[in-house]
């Protein structure tokens, strides 16, 4: 449904999965559900408490160092992404 709105990017402010230490939640829940959207638009996630600072988050997300906080510009706006 979100793709029907043709967004330019997607921001997810934490809690991408219920338990970030469980690989099956990333593979079979997060990526399976999100693929139609994140295969078309950039994803800007923020680490949440449910990710538990697990290695899976850092393996699956390609973010500017140090990854638990970063910023990006879009047009004349600056977005500050903070854990």
C-alpha cells in the first residue's frame, strides 16, 4: 500500500523486528514484508530497542558510520537519525 503513494524514501524509527537477535524475524518477517517497498526506494532505519543492538541489524543495513546515528539531506531538509 505504501508503494502506491510513490514515496521518495522510507524512514523507520526503530523496532524493525520484535527481537533483533533472531535471524528468522529479519529474513521471514521484515525483509519478506518490506521487499516490495525497499526494493524500490531507499530505506533509512534507526536502531530501536527491539533490535537489541544485534549483529543482524549491522549486517543487513548499510548505513554511514557509526550506524546507530547518522544524518542525510533531501532537498533543503536535513534528517538526523538517532538511536
